[in-house]
């Protein structure tokens, strides 16, 4: 069997979706597979009471449900198993399957659009959303999905050809994607590796899942590891991991920094001019951000006045602006779109102002470094 998915192959295929979940991935995979003629079994260790909202959203979709348990035959006899990212790779039921895919490997097998993919420990939702916001002025049909809790299978059938898609990807999703049967063919997928890979800041995270920090980093590197020379990778050079990534990437590297980088020779770079220091501390982000192609003049893509606050958010917008520049968006348009970008929920989100007190929701700051970044802003 050819392991690179095509839509016609789904008709009549026996598929087990492992993990219906409550956040949409299993729901949309089930809906998509049934709509394309597959015979679907959904299995989840949680029972129908916990999964009631997900089951209700699938009203009218015909599938077999095995809840509160897993049955070995659902994995042994299935033509394909769709794995939820929360399921660990060494799961014994997954080991019984002849072919394992994910909702993302389905999407990347079938999409006919340039993909801009974003990962990192923190900042990936803000960066991905800012890229999508910037693209929308030129490409009104541009879409965003992935770890931002929007399954790309929800918009795959509505996507005009060659319309850009922004994907936020977690380390779990990237690891599963590289282990999927479709990717293991070694021929790549239409949508992966991405046209542009963006790596935000890296911090120790998910160490309850990974055996070591290098294992976590290895899954992050999947974003750019398989890229071709004609594809692009964007890294933060103020981060030791970003500098290491830049030395490994096979595509065109675009270093991004909070200070000028006159010594950078490879590819192109983005820099914050007029960087300065505060009381002898490290350089801070200058008031404007500039993008410059190799040998070209700097173009201002980030103004002084932004709708969102925080030094770390300015860096996220510099990463986003670089991706928009690669996509051919004019500098003036990038600057206007990024200046108006209002951020995303749970990330320095102003909730209300009451009696002179501003209440800010930064509940996405789940590691100390993220909380410190919020306080310092």
C-alpha cells in the first residue's frame, strides 16, 4: 500500500480514531473521515458522560463508539489508526496498529497550499496569530490551525489552492508527524516540511513527558530538519537554541535578534536598530524593527506603537514580520498589520479596568520564564 494518503483511498477504509477528546482534534478527524467514506470506530478511555460535549457535536455523524476502554481488535483489524497527541508513542495499543497517522498527517498529505509552521516553548500562539493577521490583508482566505485548538481538517475542503495556511505545532504533534506512516515514506508530504518554519523561544518544558531536554529539542527540530534548500527557517539568535538550530537548518536561514547583527553572512536577517542598554544590562529591543535581504537596504516592518505590550511580544512580532516579508508582503503593509494586532486570549490579555486597577489574564504563562516576561512588561 502507498503510505502517502490520498482522498480516494479513504472510501471504505476501516479507521480507528484513538482519543475523541474535548478539544476538537478527534472530533474533526472523525467528521472528516466519515464524510470521505471511511468506516470509523472512535475509542476513548473516558466514558460517555465526560465526553458528552464531543459526542453531541458529532450528532448526525455515523460511527461506532467504544468508550471507557480500548479493544485490541480495533487496532489490529483497522486499516489505519488516527492517534491523539496526548497518547504516548509507546502505547501498547498503538503498537498493534499496522498504520498510524494523525489528523495533521492527513492534512499535510492533502493540502495544496504554502504552509507557515510555528513551534517553540512559548510565543507560538501569538506569533502564529500575528502571521495570520498579517496575511489576511493580502490573502483574505488564509487560515490558521493546529495546536491553537483549530483542526486544519475543518477548513481543508474550503481552502482555495495555493492559499497560505499558518500552523501552530507542538512538540507532541511534530513527533507524531515524523513517526506517521505517511511521513516515513521518505518522500515528504505536500504540506510538510513547511515552506517557512518559525521557531520561537525555547525553555525547559514538558519534562514530565520527555526523558530529557535533548529529547524535547529533537522533536522541535522536526519543524525544519527535513526542509529543502528552497525553503526558509526563522530563528531567534539571542537564544542559545536558536543559534544551534541555525547551524543545522538545510534551508535558507533568517536570523532574528533584538540587536543589530552585522556579522551575519548567511541568508537574510532582521534586526532591531537603535538598540540600547538599561543600567548596563543586556541590550533591549529598539523602538523599531527592520528587515533586510542580503545586500539590500533595511525596510521598517515594526513601528514604535503596538496594540500589545511586552518585550517578548515585540520579539514575537519580529518573527512574524520576517515570515510575512518572505511571503512577499510589502513592508508598509506588514508594519500596519502588526501595529494593529491585538494579541490572543490568555496572553497578557487585558480583561477589565476597575477603580484604577487593570486586570490582566496571562494564564498561558505556565512556566516561570513566561511569568517573568509578563511581569517585566
